[in-house]
């Protein structure tokens, strides 16, 4: 059974990168991975669950998207893989996440995902809102009750595909979220990659969602990293952006109350570029004091993988299938959670 599952990975649609095309840093990361192993054998997934864009087969989750707990991800003799949406790249050993434009979704979203969700209590796989499974900042009145105070998530990846259909006036079109901090209701961090079909380069940016009393006051504040967040097909190619298949890295490090973000490209090369940000999550975002409560008293968790932003509703995307380019995919060479 194990061998059949792993062989199936090679038949999935994937953006393959040969060893000769990889940077020195990418080759170094790949050298630590085994293409013959499942994702949980190359990466520590003991504190993660994953949601996939297919229907769950269990009675308890009938009609909902697939959920695989940490226990199933890390089965000793048959760790979980899916030949289309979550598998090991047969050339590099990196882990591939993919999601179509249409499929089963989580209850509060219209977008599909192949995405990990941190669950810090390895003995309780289903208590999503329990303090033990989540983290808080130091300013939280009950900080000691949580699974962690702050924490760090580091990833090195390539985005291999984003939907080629969609309304380019909408932020979700041609876009994927590749890393998050999610709060109980809102998201202090979403890291995006977005690329117009007629551009060679895509843009990496992140958003902070204010955390207001009234959900109707929610808004995302974008921050450009490489390229620009609001481009359309009519704009010039963002030559300072990131190409499909190009490796870059993000590091999210929440220390006490401060969310420290570091983004790197051309890692280890003469033209390496590093971009950093720092946001105090215990306070309202600067300039948003009238509405934003900040996240001091909230609980949060990390997410990583692909959260496809292209849907057939607000983003105007089509569902012509993977061969037509209506899907998203990313390949992770590094994925480290420190909590």
C-alpha cells in the first residue's frame, strides 16, 4: 500500500524543478529530503492537522472538506499522502500542496485549501478553540493557560501555479495564501503570492486584518514585500517580484507581543534581499485605533500550505480544471514550527 501511494505522486500535475535549475540554497535544503518518503517523514508534522479540497469520508464530517489529524499524518507504517493535493515531489523530496478553484471548503470560507493548521496539544485533535491547542501573546490575561506564548514558523518554498482565470480587479484572483496566523475570528497575518497571467513575475505581500467589535468593520491592510499587491493585467510586469518556481523564504516569529516578519529571496547569493516588519499584536494597528482592538486577548494558531484565493463567486474564477490552469500549487523545501 505504501509503495503504491508514493508511486502515485509522480503522476500528479506538478511544476518540476530539476537539480540543475535549483539555487545552491535550494539544493542544500533538498539534500536533506528523501523523495521516497511521505511528507511527515521529511518534515515534523506532529503538531499539525491538514484540510484538503475533497469530501471527508467519515460519518462525523459528512459533506465537509477532508480533515486529516496529526495522528493520521504521522502513521508509522503508512503516513498520509494524497496523489493530487498533498504529496512528496518525486524529484526533490519537498512537500507539494495543491488546491483547485472549486471543491469542498471549510464552513466559513468559499475558497479551497490544502493547508496545515497547528494543533499544539497532540493528545486532543478536535478541541480547536481550546487554549492548549493555540497560542497567545504575553499581554493576554490568561497567557499561562495556552499551548504557547508566541511562536515561530519558518518556510522556504516555491509557488508553482496560481489560477489563470479570474477578475484581475479582485485581490483573490490569481492569488494564493501560503502562510497565516489566524485568530479566533480574524487574521492578524495572511501571506499572499499573486501573479497576473500575462506577467512573468508575481508579487509577495502580507495583510493585517483589524480585529473590530463589529465584523462589518473588518478590513485588510496590505504590505508589499516583493512586487505590489494591487496589480492588474494592464500594469507593467513587477520585475522586482518573484517568478513561479522561484524559491523564497518567510519567517514569522511572535516574541512576547511582537509579530516579527522576515522575507528573503536569492538566499545566499550576492543579490540576496531581506525585508522585515514588526507589529505589536497587543495594541491596535497604528492609525486604526478607533476600530481595531488588537489581538491581546485573542487566541491564535499558525497555518501553512496553499489557501486558494480564486473562487467562482467574488473572484470571478472559472473551474476548467488543472490542465487549464484553474488551481494553485506550492512546494515547501523547509517547514519548521517552533512552539
